[in-house]
C-alpha cells in the first residue's frame, strides 16, 4: 500500500499500579494489541511505565528491579509477530548504577535502551537520588575515543554504545542511539531532557531523526499544560520534526503531586492530536505524521544543516549516533483512514473568532504597511485603483484606504476608476460606484467601449468574435487608462491581481498583470473573500453611509460583492443582464486551486499525494475524477504561465506562499509539466 510519506504513531497512557510490573505489563500488552489493530507503527508509553514513575525509594529494591526486567521481557515477547514498534519506560541496573531508560521493542527483540540524560533534582523531584545520568555514555567517535558532547573536550572513555544483557537479550544502552522503522528515523529523549536549554532532541534532529519520542512523567500544576504545549510546539518547529509526547496518568502516586496523563503529538509546530487529561481510564491517542513534508521543509532550510555554535557541522552529528534498524513500518492503509486533519482551505485563518480576527488584522496590517511605506517613499500625490465591483479590486481599495488613513492623507487623493465595458453588469457597476462613495474616495467613470471599438477597427478585428483578442484588448485598455491617469496625477497604480490568479496565469500579460505595487500579490482568492468579509464586519461599518437611494452602508455593499460570482466580465452579459462569464466554470473552483497551490509550493507534494489529500479534504464535495481534472488544469497552467510571474511588480509577502521571482519562486518559464502530469495518468 502507498504510505504517501506518512507514519502512524500512538501514545498509550495505561491506568497503572505502582510497583506492580505484572499488572502494568498486562495493561501494556492489551494496549499494544489495540495499537496493532489500528495499524500503528510506533507506540509510546510513559516514563517508567513498567513500574510507575513515583515509586521513590522502592527503586532501590532488587525485587522491583527484577520484576521490572521480567515484565519487560514479557512485553518484548508479546511484540513477536507484530508490526508495531513499542517504546516503554523501565529502570535498568548496569555497572553498579541505575538508569531511567526507554526500551525499544520490536518483534520479540529489544532493539536498544536509551537512558535519560538530564535528571531533575529540585523542588518535588529527586531522580538523582536513585538514577544515574545517561551522560555516562555520551562520547563521540569510536567506542573508546572522541569528543564529549557535553563539555566539548577530547576524552578517552569506555562505554559509548555499551552492550548490556537485559531481559535475556543483548542490546546497546546509550543516549546516542537512533532507530529506523521503514524509512523513518526516530530518536528518544525522556521528560526533563526536553526542558533543558539544549535538549538532546536538537542533536537527534541534526543527526537525521524525523521523529522525537518523549516518554514522560510530568505532574500537573496551574498553567503548566499551556507552557508544556508551547515548549513542544517550539521544539518540533525548531527541529522541523514530529514530536510524540506521552506522560504518566492514573495510578501514579498523588501523595504530593497529580499526574494528568498528557498525550501530545506535534508536527513542525502544529498540534495534530491531544488527549483529554485527568482521565481515570486508559487512553490511546493516534495520529499520522507526514515525514515527507518534514524532509521537504528541512531541505529548504539552509540553516537547518548549518554550522552549530561550537563549530560542529550538522552532518557530523550523524556520525555520533548508531542507527538500529527495527524493521518495516506497519502496513497502514492510509486510504481507508487518515488520522490527521486535512485542511481544505489552508490559506484561510482557522480557530475561534478572536484568533481568526487577529490573523486577518495582521494580514491586512502587512498589506497596509507595505503600501503606506511605498506611497511615502515615492512621495506620490495619488493612488490610482481600478474598481470593477469584484473581490480583488475591492480588497485593493480597502487596503489603500487604510494606508491613506495610516499616513494621515485625505482619502480624496485615492482615484478610484471604474471602467465599464462590454461585459459589465448593473450589479457590479453599482457596487463599484457605491463602494467608492461610501469610502470617500474620488470616483471617476471612464467607459472603454468606444476605445476598444476604435482599437478593433485599427487592428482589423471583428468585435463580434469573442476570442482571446477580444478579451485581452479590454484588459490592456483598462491598464493603459490607469497608468496614464497615474502619470497625469503624480500617483502610482495599485495592483489588484491575487496569488491564485498568478498561479494559474489568469491575467492578461501587460494588462491586469501589471501595476506599480501589487498589494494582493500573495493573497489567494479564498483568503481575499475572507478578508473582505472581515473588513466589512470590523473596519468599515454602518458609519460609512452611502449616498445611493437604497442608503446602503459600506458593510452592505461589501456583503453583496462577496456574494457576486467571480468574473473578469470581458464577455457580454446574458439576455437578463447577468454575468455570463464565470471564472470558476472555466478554470475550476478556486478552493481546489488554492489547495493545490499550497501543497505543491509549501510542502513539495507530488501530484498523486495532492490528489489523495484533496479527496480527504473535499469528501462529499468533489469526486476523484473532478479533482483530477482540475489538478491537471492547475499543473498545465502553472507551468505554461510562469513567464507572467517572471516579471511581477513589487508587492508585500504576507503568508508562507509567494510567487515573487525575486525570492520565493524561481522557475524557468520553459520548464515542462510532463513529469507531473504523467503521475495523474
């Protein structure tokens, strides 16, 4: 089965009994069976899950240590014949010391033991009373000589990847271990390791680990949970990794502390799944992590593999760790069930009203600041905006009005030009005129019909032939008018075209493709509609009265613009005066194209994976064949229309996706799309 670069991981928080390995292992075996049935590749239990974390001085009792070893052996045997790799916490006695370890188990074997490096010995934690640090093993190079990762000094020490016989099986014990399952590398840090200034996960990620697993026993105090989530989010983002965190819960001692049983699964700063804390029942949290996406983002970050402050290049870290192969990933059918949310509208802010409002405010602030700085820099007298009554020109006008407000300039210096042509409908014309009046800008109306008639006569074109010449001539005539008025008034032309149109090349070359500053250059169509709606509700309200007979406010006008079908209005209206040329009927739904663009550009996904994810995101809305049809359209147009993007005017980058040829997207205009289209065939 195709795994599309995903790996299924799970956390399991059992309801344990302190100092009762027999009971605990029974529960862990039961939960391992559940994980196996759910086609999980990696299953993580909490810190010291075989015994319980809060055993205190009982860790000094040989009876408990022997029972823990026997319990782990039974859990190890239970994995025989299974596809899941299990990571469980266990105390391990070695060379006269005791280590807090994570044991990696697969198919009846112990693949390795990873000891905890940083032991808390403050406030309510006294681990150093019972356990020794994994720093005992941290020596680089070969088993006897190398550079100590802790103090940077050359040392000669025994014990790098020391061998141990445990639970009847010989394996390595060291923090300097990485594990491979299928094509995925994962490393382990334990609880407190994560909270240190330079956590082991930093080195593990530099050595190639795509996933970090953290078996933990973190107690709950007021506000700690949000801090913990922020910390893990930042760790997974900074290391561009998946981070799987599982902490102890019910059954741990409540003598002085309470353990909430927290499970968190992050991917590159984004929370994929979390459980409900403070449950008295066992819980399992399952998520699918996209390691292919992580690899893509790491390759794009030149700083990810750059030299570290101590002079060690990132490639050197891979030589400091031994890689242990645990075998294949589970045969997970991601087509049947995908344990992650696929966002259908990745450009549109998600969250509660307050969160989305803050995001919209920030987006428009970037646009406004960019334009205000440019206007002040060129010391222009006016800003010229072509107003069609459509979404893009509306957003450009709103941004321009806010930029003038920011500069303290009179909005009358904004020249809004509406240029009705052969396809202009009464609805869009009224909205254009009314909006300019409501915002208090200077409104001018210049019809392009006569100019285009003359132009068609000059070039010998029959205006009854509604071909590409017919359409593009109108777009270029409008741009010529805007440019000349800008020259005449000492101003600049504000571009209205958006990111989705740039991706598809849905713009007339040297027509609406051109401006002197494109404020919407990195705003996709789905976000344009969202921003206009937010502006209508939050920035341009009922106090902006319009002078038409209906007495419409700016908010009412903007709402009608949002509901108007998207169209360039270059073809005549139908016999009822309605828009006859609907863009999405021609190039396809913009919500699909924005989904394609985001995943193609941001994540580097191949077409087959984009198709797979689109089916998940738009289930019940678009069928597979329709998605495939428009995906082919996207690929063909994206490649064939690059020449338009190669000479874009300046414009502010707003989100993570931008097609500016000066930085974000450098693609030859003559690149072929065959490789990408062939996968869909």
